[in-house]
């Protein structure tokens, strides 16, 4: 039976619940979540221009896709029968600008897209490190002090530094205070693990950590280096390395056995830094674009 597709600008609360349940089912099958944090946070967004595609098979949700105005899309395929119809719909919506993420090397999309005219154009590595191994001591640049994020006070300053640090980054640039506040509403948000580096009272870097309750394998919790950013004025002073170690020590102090992070494979400097601290490659997400477009 061919699936029925619904194209929506907004999702209802029951539809969001159905999408999250499908995400969890596919994550259990493929070993990784098919949706990024950005998409999950935005499922009930009433402001953005993203579009949602729902694929139904006999009144059961079997597929979901989120499409940004830029053409970036993420797809959850609970059944093989939804892949081709949903790819056709996504191609219609985004045209030649369509870029589609396959989350995890064992995901169905990672194996299916290359045979459907897509090729990988970007690789996002997931790296991991045991927190039961010794950590180096952080070496701070002169006059830098560390404190934790204060909700209701630090939002604007953090957004400004984040957008400077990631000015050319396709995912992390262009944040707004509303984007940050949306993360603060998530159950995982904890300002005790959100570290700010200041020099002369000015924010110059940060390390935002995250804890996943059941993602480390065998239902073990795992920490995450969620975002590390350094203001341009402090780049080259090894502030990023010190912030990394500081956050890892915090996660280790929480009793977590392991920590993960994501980094672009093309960012060889960052990959080398993380390898020096003890991280190794664990998995990879791939961004696909059509190699041919009819």
C-alpha cells in the first residue's frame, strides 16, 4: 500500500508525540536517533518557516521529515515503503538545494541514499572518550576566570559570542535569544554544566555540556560536549582546550562513565585537539545531496 503524505506548517501535540515515538522506534532499530536536537526542539515551533511531512501507512505514522527554508532536511523512515515517496516530496519542496542528513553509519538512510542518486558532501563525526581515564589539568590563559551560566542574565552575551565564534558554521551560526531560551525549556538543560569564560568582565568563551540519560549503550548515561565556542579575540590562546578539559572534569564528577561530542571531519584542527585529549571516532552522520537532479 502506498503511504499517504501530509504536508504541514505546524504539528499538533498528538502529532509531535507520534513523531517522537517513531523517532524512538527507529533509534532502537538503527542504534542512533534519526533527528538532531535542532529538529526535536523545533517540532512545536510556531514561528519558523520549516515544513513537516508525515507519511501514514494504514493510519500508522511510518515516516516523518522536517524541511528548512534552506533545503536542509531530516527524515525518519520507519518503513522502507515510505523512503521513495518522501524523497520525491522533499525534492519537490527543496529542489536542487535539498540536503538530507543520515544520522549514524548504521542508519537505513546511510545505506539507501547512495543508490538513489545521492552522495555524501559532509561528514559529522561522533567521537567518544572514557571519563574513567585520567584528565589533564586545564591551562588557562592569563586573567581568564570561569563561572556558570546565569539564566535570565547571560542570554544576549552568549548569543553574541556564539555567533562570532561560529560565523561561518552551517549549523551553529545565527542563533537568537529565542533559540537559546527554547533549549532552556528542555528537560536536559542544566546551567550547572554551562561554563562561561570571562576576561576583564567580558565573555570570551564557553563550554555547554549535556547529559543523555540513556544513550551511552546498554541504557547507560553519557555526557556530551554540546557546544564549545571561543571569541575571535581569544583564538590561538588555547582557551578551547582548557574549556574542554574543565567541562569533562565536571561530567566525570557527575559520575558519568563516558562522554561524546560531534565535530566536522573537515575540521582537522579540532579533531586533532580532541584526539590529543583522548577522544576516538565512534560513529558518523552524513549530509547527502543529489549527485544528479532531473
